[in-house]
């Protein structure tokens, strides 16, 4: 993402112009820094406010609210851990996410591999996939609920994960990556006697590791954050995923603010950590999905 | 190199098989079978959860649905009922307002992306900070913002009272006028980073030599912005707008957590109304009708956005 599109050689050729450009910003650098710091401050403020509350709670009878945390303590976190089946919610979320990730990687790669071949009806399949992109999941919830009921998957992990088992955007990410692999390499492997499956597992997938990484992080974030579908499918409180647990907690214990925000933080932190670790892959997947899709 | 050992034994059978598999017909057939087997799982998922629901929505919308008995055909009665449904019009209006708010976000995102597209030190950190809120769980984001808007101890009331803009605290999310703008602001906070990423990708695709050539011709920064940056960024801008349209049709989580569509439907969106109709009021058929209307609207608007952008723009999310 952060790479400049300009190849370095061209850049060095035009070093005069490039230098001129850096020295003639529309804004002086210090002003740029100040505005960006201000923007960052505004954007980070909500995080701070919640984090603060999760360590101090809030006495709603005191005005003004204190900006700096006063005697912070971890008890809200401990409370949360014991009051609600946090571990259970976490487990449910992890199971659903893992199901979605594994299915995504396998199915999308398979479909993308098929699309690298030439066969009758290929353009039809691609058109179909592109038009399915235009159908947001939110517009399918009513029949999707009836369908899931008919298959008998209501209230099950599989029922929650099944609609996310394959992602069109990721199929195209794989396809772009597979198409970039030189055919000579694949033919050489065939001559060496590798079967179709071995070609995929030993050549295509290892050479497309960035596509796999994008797919893993995208499907993780999507299924980790998914709320509407689990809300519809899950009835049993013990089957609830983290977002459902959070929303349930909100509706039952509106006033126990400290614990609610501790819960909130505990839910957000794993997502943030994983996002920060795989930021590049996530953004690459997102942009290629947004532009190529 | 270690792979060679496993390849070795395979050579003989494949060469032996060669004469029998030489006929191009059987090889092509084998490949065709493989192709469709590989496509099958994905296509099955999309059929089951995209295409079938689309058709079923249409069918449900002209039926009187009952879970146990036989559903009967009632024509367009649901659609006529829709016209008299005040909540539907409210939800439609709010959804359109949601879309109308997207350009504001895109303009802010454009300013930020211009700032972080320079060679300023720490630009990657700034980018991460702006983008950080996008991949967050929207349910948690809704809870965070409820807290920010809180009447007694919310940050907004505190700031506004400190500046002296208001005397008495405002109950943002309980107010008929303020609830929707409050939700829109929270949504902007979350989606801003995504707009920025789209625009940044667009900015980096603009060839630098255009700027250099125009600088030699004596073009000022402002002229460059309006004559080079904006025209070449048009596809990205419209793509961001299409994402904004999509978001307004899909942001169920935020509204559900922050206001539940209230007070008195002032923040109801089509998507929240569909959910309520189907799963709280058990009017499956009516919800399907709403979905059909929503889908037609969505496709029309996205198509328009696509046409205007003159390029390929698709959905950002799955």
C-alpha cells in the first residue's frame, strides 16, 4: 500500500523534480504534522474514553467527568470474567472463525484454480460471481434464515459459518495470483510427473502465500465481527459469539458501565492485535477487492 | 530439492499411462470434471445464500407466508401496504440521508489522504491510526459511541458544556432530531479509514510526471489539484461513494446497538426495519417485500455510481 507506484529508476531520473516537489508542499511540514496529530487525537479519543472507563468505572453523579483516570483498578475485568461466560463466547467465536477461515482458504483456492482453466461456461461463471458481489448478505437474511432452518443448521456453529464459507472477492485475489505464475513453471512440474493436486499444493499455493494471507485475515475479521447473522441463527445463550454476548450484556446490565467497557475492551483487543499484525495483507485484500471486484 | 524423491516414483506411471490418455477427448473431459468439482463448493454456497434468497425474496413478497400451512398467492398486496407504511418511508428517508452523508466523509478522507500521501515522516503511523477503526467489531464501536453520547458523563456533552455551546446536557441518542446525526457521525468515524485507503490507492496511481510537467509549465498547487488530481481520482471517488451506498444499506450493527432504530423510528434504516419485521414482528413475507424494494434501490444507485465513475467499481465487503 505504502509503496510508491513510481519505479525507482524513473524516480532517480527525475530527482530534480522530485526534490522540488518535496520542498514545495502545499502546507509546511510542521503544519501538516499538527493537523495530522489533531486528526489522530480526535480519532483515538473514543478508544481512550472507553479504556479509561473500563479501569475506573464512572460515577454518574460527579460532574465534570475526570479526563485522567483516577485510581484505576482491574476489578471490572475480573468481574466480567466471572459474571459472564466470556471464555465460552470466545470459544464460540474462535470455532466459527476457524471454520470460516479453513473453508475459505480451501474453497476459494479451488474455485480460483478452476477459473484459471479454459472451459465452456467460464465467462458465465465469472459474470455470475460478479453479479453475486452485488448482493449484500444483509438483503438475503429472511430467506437465508428459512433455508438454514430447512437444512437443520439453526443454532449451530456450521449454520453461523456456512454463508461465509466462500468469498467472491478472495476468489479473484487468488485468481490474480495464480494467473501471475508463469505457465512454463507449471508445465515443467507436469513433465516432472506432478499430479494436478500436487501442482496446486506444491507450486500454486506456496507462490500465492500473500493471497492466502489476505484471505485468512479478511475472513477472520469478517467472521469475528459478524453480528447480524449470528443474531438470527443463534438462540441458545451458550452458543453465542462475542458480539452477541456483548449486545446481550448491554441490554441486561445497562448501568454496570465499568464492566461493560471492560468487556468491550476484551472483545476489541484480539481483533486489533491481529489486524496490526496483518495490516498489509488486510489492506491489500480490501483494495484489490474494492477495485477489481 | 527434497521434493524430487517424491516426484521420482510418479514418473513411470504417468509415462505408462500416456498412450491410453493420449486421446484429447478424455483428457479434456477429465479436466472439465475437475473444473466443475473445484467450482462446486463455492458455487453451492453462493447459490444457497445469494441467488436462492434473491429469488425466494421475490416469491415471498407476493405470498401470504405461513410456517406450517400452505402459503397462498396474494399478488402485490404487500407492496400496496408498503406505500401506506409510515415506518417504511421513515426508514427509506433515513437510508437516503445516510447515503447523502457519504460525500462529507469522502471529502474529509480526501483531505487526510492528501496529507498522508506526502513524504512526511511517520505517515504510515498516521495511516494506521486513521484506518484502525475500520476493522473493529461494529457492535463494540456502537457501545463506545453510546458512551461518548451519554447524557450525564459522555464526552460530547462535557466538551460542548466546557466550550459553552450548551447549558444543559443533551440526550443525543434519545432525541428525535439528534439521534440520526449522532449515528451518522459514529459511522463516519468507522468508515473514514476505508475511504482513505481507496483514495490513497487512487492517488498513488496518478503518474508523478504529470505534476512535474505541469510544474514546469508553471501550474500552481491549486491548479494541479483541480486539473490533475481531481479528474484522475474520479474513479476512486466514485468507488468510495459506492462503498458509502453499500454501507448505508448494510449498517445494521451500529444502529441496532446505538438506538435500536429509535426514538420512534428516527434512526430506522431499511435494513433494521427488515430485521424487525421478520424476526421481531414475525412478518416474514412483509420483510421480504421490504428487501426487494431495498435491493432494487441498491442496484439502481450502485449502477448509477458505476456509470458516473466510468470504471469498474464493486463492493468493498463480501
